[in-house]
């Protein structure tokens, strides 16, 4: 259930019998021919679908993350890493104070990875709490599904193209893009990143049949649900 | 237009002829019988409606703000003030770097007021930029409308009760709540805040005829639009 | 009583029967034809006079605050907002540790408003403490007095001109200054602020008969005293 | 000249022909039978007297510094070291922006020593600026004077007892206090510090003839003046 | 070449014809029967051997990193994540200022991963600089070598047991340890981590023939060297 | 004993009967004709030799400190002061959590002095802990030894020239260097510092007979050992 579809009293009632909650971590950044909100939309939606049958509340996705390398693509504001870690830490501290003890961070953006370091630090200070950081699109259950369909699938390819991340009126090209050399991107400043990526995709097919993204999505939802159900100690 | 309904290329095209953008500032916190997302939902929606005819892009509302006093109401995570100011500053810096020069912060939560201090500091460092901080519900055009209808209107009263902030299945009480003494709340720790507020409303009618909230909303949208159109130097 | 007129032993004795203290918040910044110390001088003096009959100690005013918009006026050093909040938080924490439980922040400068966000955060962490943030010149008792005398009264006008804030040898002009458009100042960088304000006053009469500033002062002292006496829970 | 005795215009005029300024660094903390404001009062006064004949402006002393070890003595609020360094750095940055290039920090409190690390960092970033950190009471000219009078002179002894730091109505004891072992204080927590120090003095005579403190004061003023006149590159 | 085996003049000469440097990132933390310095020792040594034939200078390994989860194992001090990122950022900024433009971070500890977020942020601010973050033991060339020998190899197993990381007088057990469930460790507080790990190893053989660790080492050195030689844009 | 020569189990055993530990603080920075690692090498070595007979563990020296004034000498990366204080504080907090109660900081670099402010703050928060900050080369026992040999001895002179800080193949000049005016260095930006210092030495003999540095070293080791043995409360 979305926290935004609830009142505080309903959350309080929930805390009477459960202590899990999901905090999705998104970003606002270029995704080629797709919405600038891909990472925020997907991280929240996959969490909501996964949590639904379990009745676990899902907070709104944090729509700003770490994306300094996309600075040359308008519409991609970034936080600084130190600020980002502080945001995640503050939210964990505050959720703990309100009674939550098992917090699943469902991440939708590779660049947010440093936030994975917050959980262990938090658990050192709150020994009775548990934090899981999970990037939904490349977990052990999802990634093989992706690879089996298109080993070049990546940022802004069909892998992130869902009915809910496409932009009305924007045509997505046909065809396959040769993967951009990850080694080159790794050491590139923003202008070079843009020169390398052009339209923004890292490579792979731009479009795939519905069954393909559906398979990825189903695996993603299932994996998040499983973690939510039994990823705890 | 919502940034999430656009691709980076569309934002880049926009920057070819305009440099305005809106960043709504919300919160996730108790609102009595209403959604925990009231401040996030309203700040974003009022901005989107206001910006629509002007074609100015609206970023996703930042759904976490400053609400330490509601710590005893589950579902109200807060950031620390220092972190919050850093988030707003980082976003302004990053938007500036991407070419935006006139940034309107549409605030939906009274507790976020310290973020009003970020703009002047930012403009000292970027003399060609302009930042406006506007709390949509109590501006000079909206507040008289509210007062004329119900002088006790406040947090979690009818003033924040819109079709898009009500929670399906949750009945909102009839009647009028005596305003809670603001002087008492001001020096209250979270447990005392809850003892004082009970259901979460600060006072005023819980429900009002549709025409009333519509009048507030129309004034709110109009005032944001006006600022967006001509609040600049 | 001024803390500076006391020894630690006297403060310890005081803590044996009371737990209130006042921390004035000032600034060093342009005030037109008046002293650069107006906000520091007034915040401390109004606090001292208010506290006198109550026997509550008054700390020295913090003479540096948030005034980035006056950067083009020499003699107006500013802190960054994040630093300022940290200073106020540190002082509250330290005063708490020393036994104070009711702390009144008497603010003398509009730009310091973000510090108002520190108290609620502090009270979340120290549930048995109370913090009040009060801007002495525009409280509910003082502002009507000001308005009745000169509705244009503002920064660096007669409203801040007291025998103890005037600079020997500097003549204050006669006459009335048309208020500078606050909407224009709001989005102005420091150079533009100076271009708009010129001599530094925001508008209103430069000088008024003694009875006028005395009326403001009396109301200011009285309001601070009342808060100090009965503004607590 | 005190900055507080000037208008911004006078400071601007001054900047037309000079670029020096003094920022005194004080503290609010126990000083035995003396005022809690000793370090603030002395750092500002010695600077004002020293600067007078040179016409250099003196800012108000920063009345809060680093004094965590006196936490058990009421009336001794401390900043955290990280905050303190940020305050000093912000002020240097802001003064630089306003045109000052030679800034003398006149320190009145031993615990503030870490602020001495700010200047070199600041000069790395502003190669045309100069910052001097000087503790007025133990400089190469003052300390021999002190030692010749009473080698045990220290914190809260006659060395800090001036007509302007004594508290009306508080009698200062006669006699000599055996110096408290500095090695013991060095590793002491606040309660132990108090147990060791008792009344707050570190040792030495409590009172001395006027000629003695006058000699110290004269040397202090002279040394600050000399640095201000010719301590630059 | 080790920076510590050089004078500043030799480094200045080097900067006349090259702009590469290596900063190894270590940790001080439990490694079962091995030295508490494993990550620091290996990150520095692999870098030194790799850089030798290229003549690139290698800084001393930063011996403190992020290891909050090992808090229950004495000898494992950790930094907080925010501090750690600031350290790495400061060093990059300072090295840049001194003329280095291609900086390779050779990481020796999995927990330091959040530092991988610093490079992109740094390259946004310094477009002509390049930063590579490489964890030496699980790169694309090394990991297959490890896996081929013992798929369970992990923290504190033979994989980190080299003549230069063993502790004289401490016997390393024979045999194979069943890998501890990584999912369990992931959500464990420090006490639980210790309960799960016992002696500190995550699993795999404790000891292996010399040829095995030599194969890993050779691959590690080779991969670092290759990155140093041709991992740039 | 070096912590790096031990396993966690050995440190745990040690904590069963003692609670002392040494954290050396170094720097990587120009030392004229000597190694860039002088401060790191000496702070660690003097600590190790001093601690040996007492059986107290010595952590690896922190090889990065505060040296902004040497920015014009390649190979001298610096941390910012705020970061440095956070590093030292984090390590103290973490060591405390692991059971250490008496922590000796053996400092090898004058510029690190601001870290001396961390201990008192830490002891305020942990009343049962003790922290000693000791700069090994100018303590009350060592400095007279130095002065008796060469009163001009200073940074990068024979005073820091030991067999373990000389660089193979680099010839150290004969002769005496006139001390550079410390007052001039104090207000110098990095380029001026270099202009003043030239080769990097602050003055004194470049070389001295072995007996001289041996006398300094012996006094240094002895003084650290004494502090470690009996510098506590």
C-alpha cells in the first residue's frame, strides 16, 4: 500500500502488528527517449506491486539521487554524495524513531549505489533494526531474465521502457544500439559522457515485444516481494 | 508540464528559449484524516496547473521535508534541517549548471520555511540567477480567501482537503474543531504535540462545500502562475 | 541579568531554582545611516530589559547571522545557512547539558529566520526542553504599534533608530523614503539589492519623535518579558 | 574603531584606502571569580585599543568558542570544533568578498586554538589574502611580562582580572593558588576538570597590584598593534 | 614508485612529463587469522608492483575505511560514510591542485564501495581530470582466477592470505569453511555479524598452495597495471 | 606492537587486561631533501618503539593531514580542517565502541594541531575515556635536546633526517640554512611559502652526526613511553 493512500492512524494501526516499510530511491535524469522520471517511477511502482499482497507500506520514491555524470543532459539535477547519504540516514533514523525496524530500500538507479553504505552504519547504531538495499533491475533473479533477452540491455534501453515510463508523443527508435564502452564512460566528465552516449542510451534494443518487458517486470516484482517477505534475519 | 512527462531533449529544447523551472517542496507527514502526502501532492499539483499555460516545466515534488514535531505520528519521517538546506542548495546548484536561471520553489509545508534561506545565499554565488520561495497556501492572494471562509482553517482542516488528498474509505468528520493554541504547540515536544492535537488537525472545519476549497485552489493556482509569469526582476 | 555580569557560581545558584535563559541572535550588517550593529545591539538590549525584573540570565548576542543579500554593503559579513543552524544547535545542546530547559531565542534580524527551524528539531531530541524563537520587532504586540505610527517602517528606518544604535557624527536624513518593492528585493542578487536600496533603508520615515520609538521599544520589551514569563508549556 | 560605531558607508570609505580588519575571538565560560565573558571582553578590548591609532576597524568579538572541558561549570556553552571552524571560515570568506585582504584574528581563549588552522586553508584558496591568528595574552612580548610577575599566572588568575572583567559585588580572594597539574587536566572529562579546578582558576595569585595587570595589558595592546601595523607580507 | 621513497622535487620532475598517480584505499579490520591490516597492505602493494614498470607514483594507502559491520571485532575502527567520502574528495581536490589529472583509486576493501561515487562528482567539477575506482581482488581479470580455484573464496580466506598478510606465530587452520549466508550478513547488526562469522572468515579454504595465491596476485597486479596504462580516455 | 602485526583475536585478548592504544597522526608533504612521508614514518615509528616494552598496540599512522600551505610543493595532498577533525573524531568514537578507553594520539606534523581540539570534545561525550594529543618532536623532554644541538633546527632539517626518512640516491646538502622568518611564512599563501622556503627546509643544519639525531630520537621515544605509561588520570 502506498503511504500516500493512508492516514497516520492507519500506519499506526499497521505498526501494531508489523514493522516493515519500503523506501524507494529514484532519480530525475536523462533516459534517452524515455521519461526523465524512469528511475523514480519504476522504483516506486515495483515496490508498490511487490508490497501489495503483503500489506507493507511503501513511501514515495525519493526523486533526486546521484547523477553528476549526466550534468550535460538537461533535466538531470543531482545531489552531492555527502548530502545524499545524509538524506538516507536521516530518513532511516526518523523511521526507526517512529517504530519501523525492517526497512527495504528499493533502488532504481545505479548511481545511487553509495547509499548502500548507509545501512550497515545505521545497523551499528540501531542493533535491533534491519536495512536492505536492493537495486531492483539487476538482482540475482532479474538479471538472468534480462540477459537471456538482450545481453546489451542497459540504461534507457527497452529494459527501462514500460508503458508507464514512455513519453506520449515521443517516438522510440527501432533497432539495436551498440553498447557504449563502459570503460570510456567510467573516466568521462559530463561533456564526454554526452559525446559518448549521444541520445542517452548505453546500448541494446530500443524496443522489445511486450512479453519481454513483462518478463523483466514480473521477475523484478517477485524478487522485491521475496526480499520483503523473507530477506530478514 | 511535468518534467516526468518529458525527455531530456524536450527540456533542452525548452532551454533554448526559456530558463524558468519549478521545484515543489513537499513533506510526508500526518494530516489528520487526510493523506500523509498532502503537502507533496498539493505543492506539485498547484505548480503543474499554474505552469501549464506558460509551458514551464515542473520537477517532481521533494516528498521529504522538515517535520520533527510530528515525530509521534507514524508516517511522518523528517530530515534534519542542515540536511534539508543542503538538498535544496544542491538542487539549485545543479539546475543552474544545466542552464536554468529562474527557479520557483513552490512550498507545501510550513515546517519547510528554513529552506527560504537558501535562495539568497544561492543568488550571492550566482548573481545572474533568481530564486523565489513561495508557500502556496498562505500567499497574499490565497490567505484572504481562506480567512473569509473560515478564519480557523489550518493544517489538516478542509483547507487541505481536496479530492486528491482524501483517502478512500476514510470518513472525514463533520463539524468544527476549536483551534489548538499555537503558543502551546510552539514549545511542545513531539509527544506533547500529539497530546495537544489529537487527531492531527490544528483546527477549523473538517469539511466545507466544494465551492470553498475550489475558491482556495483557484486563488492558489493563480498566485503561483502570476509569480511564475512576472515575479522576476 | 547579563551573563557577562555574572560568575559561573552565580549561574549555578540560579539553576538551583530556575531553568530559563535567553540567547539573543543578532547580525553585523548595513543599516543605512545607523550602526552596523543594530540587530545585535537591539536583540541583546531588549532581552536584558525584559529579563531584568524576572532575574533570568541573558547571554551575549550572537553578532553574526545570515545576511548574504547585503554582500555588496561593506561591513556585513554573513555565515552560511548550514553553519548558522549548526551554531544555534550546538549552543542549545550545550545549554541543555548545563541544566537549562527553557531557552528563549530573541532574534533581531529577519534574515535569521531559518534558525527558527532548530528549536523543533532540538525538542524532538530533548523532550523535556522548550525553545522559543521570537523576532522582537514584529511580534503580535509590537507590529501594530509600528504600523499605527508609520506603515512603511522597515529595515534601517526610524524603527531601528534608537539612541543606542545611532552613530555619533552621522546625520540621519529627514523625510520619508518610498518603500522599495519587496518583490524586487526578493529575487535580487547582492549588487541588485544595493542598486534597489541605495542608502540601505527599505523605506519609511528616517526619523520620528522620541515618543514613537519609545512606544515601539516599550512594546518590544513587554512582549519579550511576557514570553519569558508565560510563553512556556 | 569599532565596526559597531560605524555605518556601512564609513567602512566602504575605509576600504578605499586600506584593507585590514580585526576579528576578535572570545568565549563565554567560567573564569572563577571573574565574569563569564572574560575572553570575549578582553579579545575585543585589546583589539580596539590596539587598532585605535591605526584607524583599523574591529568587528564584535565572537562570544562563543570551544570550551567543552568546562561543561560542568554553568554558563559555559561550547560550539563543536567542526562548527567553530566553519564559522571562522565563513566569516573570512565573507570579509574577503567585501574587500578585506588582511585579517587579524585576535584570540582570547586557549581552547579556540584549532581555529588557527583556518587561515592557512583560507590563504590557499585566496592567494592575495593574509590571515593572522594571535592569542593576545601569551604572545612573545606579553608572556615574559606575565612570567616576571607571577610564573603561575593562568586562566582566571589576576592575569585575566581587569576592572572590565570583574563582577560587581563578587569578592576576589586574596592569596596564591597552587597551579593545578596541567597533565591531569589534559586527560580529564568535565566532571574531573571541575573536581581538579574547584573555583575555576588554574593557579597563580588571585589579585595583584594595578601596576601588574596594567603592564600586561600595555604589552598586549602593543603587541597586537605591532602585528596590525607590520605583521603582514 | 612509492611516494614515500621520493622527495617533492622528484615528484615535481615527474609531473613535467606525466600526470598519473595512484591512491590505494585500505582499512584496518578483522581478517580472521590474518593481519588486521590486510586491506591496507594489499591495496598498497598491488599498486606498487603494478606501477613499478610504468614509473607512476603510489601514495600511502589510506588505512581507515568503512567497516561498521565489524564493530564487534576489536581492532576494526571505522569512519562514518560521510566523513570517508569527504576524505577521498579532499585528496582528489588537492592532488588536482598539485597537477595530477589521472588518479587511480586502488581499493582493497569491499565496504569502501561508496567512495566509488566520489569520482563522477569530482569529474563534474574538474572536466579535465579522470578518476578510476578499482577494487583489485574482484576485477574482471582476477575474479575468474579466484573462482576457478575455490568458488567459496572470500573475506579472510586464502584469497587474502599472502606471506605479507600473515601474522607471525598465528596458525591458520586447515580445511574449508562453509560460506556464511550473505543474505544473513546483509541485514545483521555487528553482534549478529560476529555470531554468524565466528572467526571472521566468510568462507572458503583457509589455506591453499602457494601457486594459487600467486596466480591471484599476478592477475591482480596485471589488471591494475593495465588500467594504469590504458584505462584512460 | 603494531596492530598490523596482530589478528583481531589478539587485540581482543589484550582488551581483557588493558585499554590503551596509540593512533599516530602523520602527513604526506614536502620535507626538502627527505622523504615525503617523514611525518607519517616518524609518528608511527616513535610510537611503536615507545609502546613495545609496554605491550600497547599501535595503529597505522594516518598518512594524510593538514598541510594547505605546502600546496605548491607536489606530493603534499591535504585534507580540509573540517574533514580532518571528523576523521579523528570518528576513529576515537569507533575505538571507544571497541573497548579502548585511553587513547594516545602521537602527532608527527605541526599543521595537524587543530586535531588537538578533538580530545576534549570527545571526553565531554565519553566521560570514562581519556585522550592525549602529543607532538613527539617538540615535547618538554625532546625540545631542549634539540635546542642544545642546533637552535635553528626545524622542518626538514637534520631534526627529521633519520636513516628511515632519507631517500636513497638523494644527496642531502652540507651546511646550515638561515631560518626563514616564521612571521613571513605565517601570512603566506602557498606560492609565497615556496618562494620563501625554496628547497623546503625552514632552517638549521641539513646534516648532523649520528649521535645527534639519536639523542633526539631516544628522548622522543622515552617521552612517548612515559606518557603512555603514566600520562593518565
